[in-house]
């Protein structure tokens, strides 16, 4: 049992309680999250990216779907690691706005490391030449992930302990 007062901010909570007592999302919930996230993003990214970068919708679609598949795998792994780290360090998986910003920035940075070479190869361009497309996708996803995840947390709250 924790000796901390209930007024303490979750992000500041650092006792040695076991992480198993923290509410975590189930595998099915994580799957629903990633599928909804990527499907809605593709509905936005394919026509918008095609128009902005002068690419045929099929090319933007392939970039979008390839990115989505990569992002789904990364999303599942990254969020599992991030939640376990939060549970161990702070004994909660509740993300404040500040934690959500850090969470989103780290996620997108890791994803860009994985995506940029693949997009460059597909487009037969240098990494530098494809950087604007990759950066534009990253900036969109930064804002989108932040808003989507807050909405998802409200629509599908964590299960009770």
C-alpha cells in the first residue's frame, strides 16, 4: 500500500510498489487503438499527401500503407515499452499533457528513423530529397497522434484496477 497522499501528481509518484497493480490496456484494446489510429490517418493522408506533393494517389497510398504497417508495429512495441516504464517509474499509465507531448515526440522520432530510408528507396530519391515528405508526414502525425490519443483515452478509458 502506498504511503503517498492522494494529492500528489501521478508523474511524481516514485515508490517501489509493484507495477502489476497499475491498470494497463489489454492486447485487444491496443490492437483496436492502432487500427483505428492508422485507418483514420490514411483517410486523411492519402488524398492530402497526393495533392500536396503531386504524387499519384496510388503512390501516396503505397507510401501511406507502408508507413501505416510500419507504424502499427512500432506503435504496439513503443506503447507497451512506454507504459511499462511509466508503471515501473510512476505507478500509473495515466499520461498528463506534458507526458503525452514527450510520448508523441519520442514515438515520431523513432518512426522517422525507420520510415525515411524506405520512402527514399521507393521514390528513387536521396534521403535529403524525400525529407520534406517525411517531415510533413511527421508533423501531421505529431498533431494527429496528440489529438487522437487524448480522444481515444476519453472514449476508451483505462479499466479499473
